[in-house]
């Protein structure tokens, strides 16, 4: 048995994903109607036989802590766990995490009582399905000190990643973090013919690493000021002559770092055969079992829609959209190319009448396009929300416009008759 333990990094403040990260950490952001981003790396671990996981957090971690506590409970005869490691002051450090490597360095003392030979380091804000057992076996076969999962990318995307030169034996010979376009020509790697034909000549780091335990501790001891894997430790390991291997991943992977990438990854789930497959017997995506009622639909026309449980929908039309848990949508409303995150609880009719507020959910005769509606929003009747790339970025108290996508903030009220975006 491979003795491996996983550290899942929760990321920083996630400002590029704001306002979705204004009240929650990036791994806690809802995705696919019923999941959260943290469910992806944890599910990949469980499906790969990796049952000991630490989630390292620093910002807005309360909702993430609650989700993990309510979701991932192992029986008393299992050695498995998913534990939260929040940034903390210790005798060795009184600082916040300064980078990915520093987050791991400050967390290593929690691993001492768990037997392991390898440390699997993952990101908490990516969408993919990978068998980490295959990654570990490859790492052992290559007799590597460090193995980095890589994916071929085109020249347009390469400047956003760490790019490496990989030889025909699968070892990394050189590495550059986010290269400028003018030097890209020097960084092409040996890739399979099918990738060459697609123009994917560059191998990008996926931010997924396996370290030998002893090697990682050695790096931390020798370079106490180094704080980041991409900027510091990977170049150091290569220059030292350590065995750094590339594990070429041949599957769907996307980094959820911006509102646009988040929006596109969600909408892609409505495709006829999406690249990220939620309907797979062997690659189950786990999440909290909420025990909600089935969704109830009244005369709605659907096309390419993903509907979570517990919804009450009277809408006229829903097309190419994600509808999250407990959503309520009124008569005559049309929704297209949108993400509706749903609600954290139900309102009874009595509560609606007593509160004097608009009902939680989306009212009647609304039109919502190219938008993200965060949780617990109250949208009145006859509201028009229409995102477009023609719109300039901007922010108000109730919504944000980024890359043409209108994001309605969590818990806000949009008054009846409001028009946001095109036609406002």
C-alpha cells in the first residue's frame, strides 16, 4: 500500500472571484447546483483511495469548515479523515501564510503523527477528475523526488501558468513561472502528436504535486525563506539536479480563478456530453447529503439545464443554465445562460407574509441572461438582468459586472421592475 497523505490548499483571498468570495473562501464557492469547489479534490482523493486529507485555509473559512464537518464523516473503524488546518500562530511562526509552500511548511507539524512516505499537494479551486493512485505509481516508477502533474496548453494560455521543458523520458529539465509571450518559443516541450496537431506545445503545471516526504523536509530545512512552489522550490529542485518528473494528464482540467472561468465551467456542465462528467459510476463527486425533497416543476420549458434538488419552479423557460438547491422561480420568468445558486433554507408562506420583504428567490415575469445569482437573493417581479461583453466592469451595492457577466451578490434584494445591464 502506498502511504500517502494529502494537503489541499484553500488559496488566498480570492479577489478575482469576488463577490463570490466576499463571505466565503474559494473552496467553499458553490458549483454545479449542489456542490462546492472543495468537493472536487476531496472526491478525487476518495476515488483514488487517499483517505487522509488536510484542508489548509486562511481566509473566510467558516462556511468551508461547516461544509466539511457536515459532509465528510468517516466511521470509527476507518483511519480516514478530512481535517481543517487554519492559519495559526506557533512558536516557529506568527505570520499569515506567505505562499503555497509556506502554507505547507507551517502545516507539516500536524502530519507527524500520521505514517506517510509521500505528500500529495492539491489546489482547492480546480475542476478535474484524476486518479491519484496512478499519479503515485508513476512517481514511484520514475524514482522521482518530486512529480508535477502537467497539461499541454496553447501559446495563448501559456503565460498564465508555470511552463516546463520536459524531455522524452518524462523528466523536467527547466521551469519558468508565467513566461512572457516573447520568450515562449524557447519553452516548447516534447508532447504527443495529437497535442502538436492542436497547437498545444507547452506543458503547464496543474498545481498538483507529489513530494517524497524526506525530500520536502530537506527543501524546507535548506531554504527557510522560500515561500512558493512555482517561484521557488520547483526551480531550486531542478537546478539541484533532483529527479523532477512530469505526469502528463490527458483529461479535462480547468482552474477556477476568475468570474469568467467559474461561469464557463458551470455552463459547460449543461452540454450534452460535458467534459467534466458528473454521471460516472467510478468517479463520483461527493457532497453534503441534504435530504431535500425532489424538485417540483410547473409547465416550464427546459433545454440544457441542470436542476438541483428541492426546487419549486414555475418559470416559462430555462435554457443552458444551472439551477441550485431550494431555488424558487416565479411564473413567466425566462432564464438563459445563467447560474442560479439557490437558497440555504426555505421560507414558509407565513414567514413571507410576516416579514414584509420580497420572497426569497426569483419573482414573476423576470428575464435573466448571462448572469450569476448568488445564494439567498430576493428578486422582485418584472426584473431584467442582461449581461453582455459590451458592458463595462463595475460594482454597486447589489451586483458586480465582470467580463460581461452580472453577478448579483449574496443575500441582496433587487426591487421589482429593476433593469440591470443591457437595456437598463
